[in-house]
């Protein structure tokens, strides 16, 4: 709807999808924490008991703009005539989307997903507030907590930091190998 839609609704939807970039992560995490208190909307997702679902939701919302931008770039590079040709031979909207549009923008969606995953893996602000028990610490919160321990804590934190950089590099390298020459097509004008 953002790319192919017309009017103010498309503009408004685009603006709303980019809103998580404008709001600081600590503010969003604090909002999730408040909304998960007893008697509130997300009370069953209490981060003290198990923050996993709330962390996934927080990461997804914070990184949604990257996937939206990647998909929009792919749709802007793809001619609408392919979808119109499929419609002219009787393909419905869902079939056109599934069989024509998604394969054409698949590289963009994969790139947006990898970018979102990479940034979510290194997200600190949501992890600091929402993960409250060491059993459920994401890697960034574990690194933060280990860095404050005396003795071997800083060494372990540095080792985990190197591990995250290696894991992140490996995921980007894997994506590059999977996409091959199509990765360059993501950036053409």
C-alpha cells in the first residue's frame, strides 16, 4: 500500500511504519514494561516471569522500518505491468501477490530481514529493561552484566562481544552467498 497506493492513506501508513525509528528504544521498552504490569493490556506477558515474547515483539516493532524500506525499494524497482499482465489472464490479487510480486522482491525482503535481524541481535535498550532475570538475558544484556563483574567478567564480556561480531559477519556473508549476484541488484536505481 505504501508504494502502490495513492493518496494520503499511503503517505500516513508510510509515516506510521517509520515511527519506531523516531522513538528512543528505552521509551518503547519502558512503555512495554508499564503495559505488562498486572491489570494492564499485556499483563500475561510479564517480563519478570519470561520476557521472551515481549522481547520478540519489541525487536520486531523497532526493526519494522528496515523491512518496510527494503520492500518499498523492491516494489519501486519492479514494474507494475507484471501484475497487470497476471490480472489480465484472470489471476486474483492473492495469486498475483504470491506468484508475481513476492518472487520479484524476494531479494529485497531477505536483505531487509537480515538487516532487521542484525540490528535486533545487537539491540541494547529493550534488553536492559525487559530482561530482568539472568535466565532470559539476551546476548547484549549478558555482555552488559558481565562487563560489571570483577575478575573474569570483563574478559568474558569481550569474548562474547567478539562472538557476536563473528556471528553477525557470518550471517551477512551467508546472505551474500545465498543472494549471489542478486545482492547487487538491490542497490541499482
